[in-house]
């Protein structure tokens, strides 16, 4: 189904919030798509990184319901290639934080299977908890 | 020479072989890696929001330990901090850059840690590979008694060693530092265009399928290019590319496992060091058969 | 009316058709002016700039023997020339008229306060009278200029300019560093949007050059040095040895057949080779052979190794004794047309230019297409071809943010040509924006789409090699469908951007030409002077000024020659009398000033400083460097500024705050006018004083201003990158720092001195800055007179320290 977008003040507020938290000027993105082409996680995502930027630009807060921002591995491949000098990893982090700081965790560590808990090295658990829990 | 050394949590347990081989190799090169006293976890990831100062406290605290080491005479006028784990390297270096560029933030952190001495901003965070490069690959060559001839290796870097640009130890698109090292060890270096693609990192706790798909791509690329083994420098990459081959095999039954090494393990083998120093038992995919085939180790590891 | 005194000033206050008189009480101001010393008459008029107004001045000058005039009206940047012309008509120097800006900088911004506006108008008028009182009746000066031009660069821009100038009867020296003229245009296959054969349209132009009797063609020649200035440029060039006699060689090719050496052919972008003795290309002008000295084994071995060509040449044209030749000549003007280099794609490692054989640059593709059309194909391109746009353009990661303007079109052209020659080809152009802005461009783009060329909107992230075949894989997001395309291509073409040619740097340094932010040479004014430069007599043409296509290049070449002709046709050129000069009796030859001039316009001989007026731009930076106050600036002399400042500060009431604003002519004064024109209101407690550059205001003047009653000083200047004066920003910063230090020592808040660099569109910025400073001075309170008095005491020692003592 094709979506209809109606712009209201809330859109501008959402954009401003994300810009403030990430420290990036998101309107600078000209949607070239290099970030999506560079992202290793893009095959698993529901929206592409450039699409995520687009939604933030237009202030569509539904972007926070996407799987994409949780799939970001903070690998900075997009960051070193963005021709406008933007750091997408910060934008993804800002979106995650906007959820996590409302005490909405993305994963429940307690639900990890036991064999996984045995195998996983600390570095994986700590970094995972830093990114997925508040 | 004595250099301050930061191990990080995983290197003491699940990745002990990384540390053991590194210490042994360093010793052979005349470097004593002096472990940071009272070090704490670096936090693994660098906080990417602008307002999140608290997450930089832990990394900076480690840098203060380097200052203390110098004052206590544990090292003599060496303000470098060597790390092995790429993730620790990236986080420590980035936090360092953050406070050096924002004196207000540094002051806040120093004030917050009122029980510690102030961080003065003199520490330089470097990765072990940079230390080796400084010493010179010629010196590496001189120490090789058991050249890795015939071993086709694809070096893998992942993300934390190379990006972002101000942190990276080499060119983010075409890094060569591991290739130079492996050549010096006598190995045949295979170039893999996926050498800089992230292994999936912490996604491994959320969705192991995603990581195993990614690992499959990375490893297949290397194999297609002719690689027989992979080297890397991070316990998380090791887990995703080595241990997760179990999940890859479940999805792709005809997948032939490929051994993954910490680069220091191969250095230890190349230097002809004792098997205890490079501990192959912690590697999930057993590399023994490959190494035996290439005559790099003896059966039962008696050398 | 006053009795006869040495100076006789006439004052005219304009109503400006109501613009001024609706706010300012013109009658009151006129009366006030009439009471000032040396003012012989004071009149008002509804429109001073009209014929009637001007005639009034001219008549009064004759009748009342006026020798100086003040016109209180609009901005001098608006009608200043009108009144200067009027004075000339009346037989006076055009430099003894001063305008008081009571419209843009008084009536208009202070429309909301007529009383205060009238008070301010009086102050401005008094200051103008004080300034004109000490004005010098300078003559309009000129220097002679001849009809000789140097054109550097023999590409299409240089060729066109040379032909225009040669045809117009001017003597041209066309210097080209390659062995043939033609530049990059000679390498192209077809040109967009007409698909004309590039070589076919260029050849006749190239042939016209040597046959034009006014053009001295110097190929294979490089500029070694240029000294001097407009009307007097001394050029030293080195002609490189060809080792082939140009008069005897007929380019028959016999020598090439026997030469044992093979080197990459630069004209063919290294795709083919040629022998060490070669013709540059088949329509080269001059069409003669030459020997590549580094490749020739005979030349490299002291003539011991070979000699095949000598044997083969029936014309006896080979000359291994050839030597470089030094050529010197004088010219009056210079046109720089040194062109572009393409972006080196090795810098963008992700695209694999160095790794993969089938990743090409667009220029290589041009040669491949030409060769194929000639029937000598040098490469099999395969069926699926991908174009990557914006390589080395619009990319902060490689430090090239600008758009290269021509790549969208040339890629469309190459794609079209490739489709023409094989319609089964599957061609994709991967773009971010498709820029088809010019005449016929959109239509051409549509035709390419009609032919089946596919345009995909996405910037290619990476090019991978395949392990099992020679093809390459492109990875890119199609942003319009949000799909990731990862597919094999037989050939990939990198649409590389244009950049300033490397060889231009030396020319730019020699001539002191400025560069724009994008790295190309900078034009004097982006709108009104697109081919002039910051150096008098030097013009730009072609891609040296910025990326552009052939029609724009030819147009610019015509423009540059026209500007040069206009200058040279007058036989003389005016020197702006805003130049520095030396009070010789005060100068002791200490040489401190020499370093301070970024244009090397000061020299010292016989213990006295000398200014080269042709080089001096009149920024005034040197003045602050002189401990003896020996340096000064015409039209803005120390005495004039001092009087202006004094009069601007007189009549302060108790508790009143007054801020002096030194506004540079290029940016800040213009900005202040814009603010007034936009009727943006700001405080009346600021008086604007016009200066050629903020660097004119020396620390001594600043401190004197504080001493005389200024509560705050504001210096406005251009941003560093837009300033017409090199280093003025730096000089001002240094001056301001020195004064702030002294203020602090005397317990005066250094924030009273403000320096802001403006862009001429920062209207609100100007208003805010003005208001903020005045508010600050009001809040902080007045400076005690005692402290004021201390500021200038021992000022020379404070500013110059030991140097002053040593030289006393």
C-alpha cells in the first residue's frame, strides 16, 4: 500500500531532536546511496540506511520502528565514504538511544539460550548490552 | 623496551591465546608488554551521541593508569598504550581524541573522577601492529626461523582497526599492514576485497543468523581468492568468523571450514616458539591439520 | 558666509526626493554645516545628483571660488562618481569632494527616530567636512600601456583568445608547454550535444594560429619567470629542445619506423605506445616530430647508443646537439589559459582503477572510441558498460566538494556513442543528480534515453573484481527503488572531474593570483568581472577558472581578449590613487615596512622607503609597521582619519555612548548600505567611517580614538577568502590583539574593541553586532577620562618596544 505523508509541526520537532542528539546536520544528506551500498548489514534490513536518513529528514518518527537501526553494527563503513561528510552511525545511535532512554530495551539478556551464554565472549555481551539496552 | 599494555577482558579468558602469543612474540622482539595495573573494562564501544560523557570515564581512567605507570617507574617515559583487541583500541583512542579536542569535557571527566589524578592528555593509544611497523618488518624477518612458506593467508581487518579515518591505523579502503607482516613471515598473502567488511560485531547476540550469513560471505570471498587461512586482530571478529562457522555449516552443509588465527599466533609459529605460546586449543576450527600439512608444526606439537 | 580663508568648502545637503528629508531635518543640518569653519556656503536641494544639482555645484565652484566640496546625500558607493565627474567638469581634482552618507547610513536605518537621526546627520557632516579639509587635490593618474599580450596555454581557450587578439591587431605570444597546441579538446571524440567531431572543429582553429601574422607561437616552451606589472611584464621562458630541426622536418615518419624505443603515448592516455621520436598526434600544430629526451637511448648515453633516425631521415632534420633556448620578451597584459587535469582515480581506491584492467577513465574511453571509429580498435569493451558519475567531485572524502559541471553530459555522450556503434550494448549511468542545464542538453539526454541508455540514481559504493572472470562487479543502491544492485560489468567508466592543472600553480605563484575555495583560479568578481583577476592586467580564460564545456570556454576566451583589448586600446590605464606614500622627512630607512607588504610593493633605497604604485593595492597594512609614522595612504591619510575621528566624537553628551565603526569599502560599507536600504533599524550611537580596508586602522589610530572619546570601536572587514587584499584579515587580527592588550593593561575592557568579518549578505549580523557593542558600552559605563589619557602615552614604546628605542 502506498503511504500518504502529511507534514505537521511534529515532523520538524522530530528532525530537530535527532539532529541534536546525533550532532549531525541531517538535511545535508543528498540521498546519493553510497552508505547503503557500503553497509554490510543491508541485506537483512527492512529499510536502507539512506532511506533511514530520508525518513528522518522528513521527520517521520515511524523510522524508530524499523529493524534497520537495530541491525547497524556501528562499523563506520558509511562514515568513511559519505561524500557529504555525514556520520550515519551517529544518526542510527541517536535513534536507538531515543528508544533506549525511554527504558524500552531492544533485547532481554535473560532470554538468551544457555549454550549461547556459554560460548559468547565478554566483548560480545558487553557491546551488545551497550547498544541494545538502556 | 617496556611499553604499557592494555589487555581488555576477553583476552584474559576466551581469547587468552591472543595475549599469550602476543606476549611471547613481543619478548622475542625485545619488547616487554607491561600490563596496566588496575585496568578496567574499556566499555567495548565508543558512545556515539554527543551528550553521553559518562561512557568516556572508563576509557580515560585507563589512560590515567599509563600516567601512573610512568610515575611509578613501571615504564620509563613511555606514554604509549598498546592494545591487541581492535575494539579496545578503537574505543580507547576515540575517547582520547574526544577529550583532547574538547577541554571542557576533559575537565568534567577529571572533576568527576575526583579520586583519581587528572588525565593530562599525553597518552598515545596504539595497536600492536603499529608497534611492529615501528620496529620494522626487517626485524620481523630476522626473527623468523620457521617461515610460513606455502601458507596462503587472507588478512582480515574488520572495522575497528581502520575506521573512522582519524582512528584507523591504515588506509580504510586498501590496508596493507597485515599483508606486510605476513610477507615478512614468509607466507603468501591473498587479497580479499571483503577484508574490511565488518563481521557483524555485537549483532551476534541478537541474531546469530545475520552474523553467520555475513561471515559466510566474508569467508567464501577469501576462499574463492585462494586463501587457506585467515588472520585477524579482534576476539569478537574471531568469534564471529571462527566459532560461528558452526552456524555456517548448519546452513551450508557443503561449506569447508577454514581456520582463523590471531596474527600473533602465526608470528609465534613463524618465530619457532613453543606451542604453549600460541595455544591452538582455543581456536574453534582446528588449524592443526592445515599447519601439519604445511610442515609448520610437528605432530603432537613436539618440535 | 565666511571671509577669505585658505580653504573654501561648499556644502550641499540633499533631500533625495523625500528619502532623506522625511526623516532628517535638512534645514537644520544645512544651517549647522554653514556654521562650520572654512565652509563658505551651505545649500540644499531636492536631487543633488540630477543635472540641476550637479550644475549648481559647478556654478558655485566658479562663482564662489570653492576648492573643496561636501555633498551630504546617499552613499558614495552609489553616486560618488557622479560628483567626482562634476568636479572634474568644473576644473577641480575629483578627489576633493567628500560625501556624507546621510541616507543609507542615517535617514533609512533610523527612520524610527527623526530627532536622533538629525543629530547623527550633523555629526556625519562635520566629520566629512573635517576629512575634506585635508584632502589632497590629486590628479587622475595614468600609466602607458602598449599592445603586447602573453597568452599562457594553447588549448581551445588560449587558441581562441590568441586569434581574437591577433585579428584585432595586437601582438600575441602564445606559450604552450606541450609540443603541440590543442589541449584536451584534441583528445575528445565527439562533443556534446551536437556530436560534432572534436578534432574536425578544432583543426581549422589550430591551423589559423601559425598563419596569423600577429601571433608568435612558442610550443614546447615553459614559463620560467614573470616579473613586473601591467604595461611592463618581463617574461622569461625556456624553449625545450626537440632535437629535430623544425624547418627541415616534414613529419614523413621514416624515423619512427627505425626507432628501437617504445614509450606510452600520452595523447592516447597511455593506451598505446609510440617511439622515442614521434609526432605528438596526427593533426598536431606544429606538425613536426620531436625526440623524448628521457626515453631516447642515444641521448641518455651521450650519443653512443643509437642513431637509426639520423640514418633514416632523408631531410637531415635530426639534431642531437639541440639545446634549451632562453627567450625573453615584454608584454603589457597576460591571459592565463592553462586548463585542467582530470582527477586521478587512483585516489579513489574503492573504484579499483589501479587494480582492474577494465576500469577506465572517461578520457581513456574518448581515445578508445576515436581509435575504434578510425578502424584501429584497441580494446574490446564487451556488452555491459557502467558509468560511475561524480568521481573526484562532490566528495568531501577527497577534498573536492564542487560539481565538475561537464561530467553528466560527457557520460551521456559517451554512452550515446557506444550505443551507436553497437546497439546491443547494455549501458548504465549511475548518477546522483543529472545536470543537463545547457542549450540542447535536456534534449540530448532524452535522445540518449530513447536509445536505451539506462540512468540509475545511485552513487556507486565499490567496484569488486571477480575471482573467476575478468569482469568487475559494481555495488550500488538504486535509491529510487531502494534496491541494492550488485552486478557484473564488462567495462566500467569513471566520470572523473576536472581540477586545476598542476602546471598552473607555478604561474599563479609568479603572478600572485588568488585561488577560489574549489582550487581553481579566482575571478575578480563572481558576477561582474568573471575573467578579470585580482592582479591588474591579468585575465583568465577557460577551465583554469572553473570546470566548463567548450562553448563556455570559447565565450570566456572572447571575454578575456575583449577585456584585454579594452584595457590596451586606451593607450593608458588609470591608477587608483589609493596608494601608499612616504613622508620622506620622517623615514629613517629602518626597513620594517618591507616585510609588512604582502605584495612586495615597498623597497628601500638611499635610506628612504619607496612605494611601487603599480603594485600597491592600497590596503594600508604597512602603515602600522612604521614606528616613525612615515607611511601614509592617499585619500585616507593619517591626518584625514584623525580629523574624521575627532569630529565624529565631538559633542558627546553626559552619559552618551558613542561607537566608531571602521567599515571596509569592499564588504562592510557595502553591507551597511544594504542594511539601510532594507530599512533595518539599529542604534544611532554608532558612526561609520569608511576605510579601504580594515587593515588601514593602525593600533595608534584605535587608541587615539579611545583617547578622544570613543566608547567602543568596531572594525568590519571581508572574510579572509573574499578579501581583495591578501592577509588583511591577519593584519587586523594582529592590530586588534595589540590594542586589546594595551586596553587591558589600563583596566579598560578589551571587549570594547570588536572585529568582525562580514559577508555582504549578513544584514541581520551587521545589525546585531552594532547593537550588541553599543549595549555593552552602555552597560559597562563610560571610560574615565584619566584612563583615556593614559592610552596614548608612550605609545611608540608600547607598540614597537626596543625597535623604536634602537632607531631613535
